[in-house]
């Protein structure tokens, strides 16, 4: 069950999370008086086991909202056991529900929803994962890249993905519902077509390394074709001085419909 807690939201450790989910209502926050309006604008939910009265283990690494029913989905980035899971919060009933990952999925990080209500996530096991809330079934695809010698279907590739993003509005031009995974350790963005179940890879040559951990899309001018839309991906790491440019960066990525398009 979820118990709302009004007030300030602090960060929490994976081992003892006091708060499972927090929300900030910007309509209630007065930027001219943040100290006086902050508490009323914030709500947090704590998970309590009614049988024991103790916190339920779980900490949200990534968060996504289902466009179908408004449920809130979070990834819990553990490598195994009961905390290797996705969990859902229903704002209407104020209840949480856990969905432990099935093998071979491990360490879910980024999470997003497609317009059909399916939940997509990037897994540290080297997979792209999908969860169908209707059937409560998981599906996995190995990410592009090499595998460790001697391994099979029990693990994915050696590529470590961080976040991902579902292109609900065809921002990149490859179709609505395309899933874009951050190839964090491979200087790339991995593009998954859910209709064909195939990957394409966008390799970013400069600056190296392209250690991207987050991306989003924008349509600035819907009448300008490919020039009016594109992805924005960050070089996200702690030590950008090891890149060619010696500084962090944001990359604007656009695809021409054909090589001669202008």
C-alpha cells in the first residue's frame, strides 16, 4: 500500500528507502516564494507492508508514465533477487505492485512507455526489455555488440545501456513507437524497430567517448521536415576531461530522409 507524505523529499539509499515515489506539483509552487510554497507542492509515497508495518524494499531508478491509464512505472536497478524488478504505482488506488524481472533480465535502468501501454526498459544484462501489463509477460532482445566468450542466452551483450526513450511522436523520422537506447559504453544510440524487431545503430564519432546516459526529443517546427526535429543527447559522465574536447557536451542528432535531402 502507499501512504502519502507531504513535505520535503530527500534522497534515499537502496537498502532503506523511506520514500518510494515523490511528486512536485509545479502549479502549486510559487517561484517568488519557493520556501513558503514548497511543502504544499510536494507529495511523497512510502511503501508499507500491512502485515509487518515495515517499509517495502525498492527504489526507483527511472520513472515513466503510462499514456493509457496514468499509472507510474519505476525500475529498480538490482542484479538479482526480489529487488530486481519493475514496480507500478496507481495514483487512483494509491497502491503499488511489483513485477520481478524474469531471466535473463538484470539491473533495469532506463524506462519509458509506448502509446499501447507497454513498458520498455534498458537492462544492465545487455538487453532491451519490454513488459506487457495486460499479460504480465516480459520479452527481451540482446543489444547490438559483442558477447563474452562462452556465454549464451543467459546473458546479453557486453554493451551497457543507461537510459532509453520511446519516440511516441516520430521525432527522429523512423516511425512512431521506435525505441532509442543509450549505447553508453559503445559511443552510440541503438535504435529498435518494434514492428520488425531489428536494431540500427547510430555511431557518434566526435567527441570520443560519447558516453551518453540521457536523451530526449524535440519537434521545434513540424512544417520544416527533418530540419525541424531531432534528438538531444548528453555526454553524461563525471570526468569529461578524458574526452577529445575536454568538456561535456550536448549533441543534436537529426536524420535526413535520404543522403541528398536538404
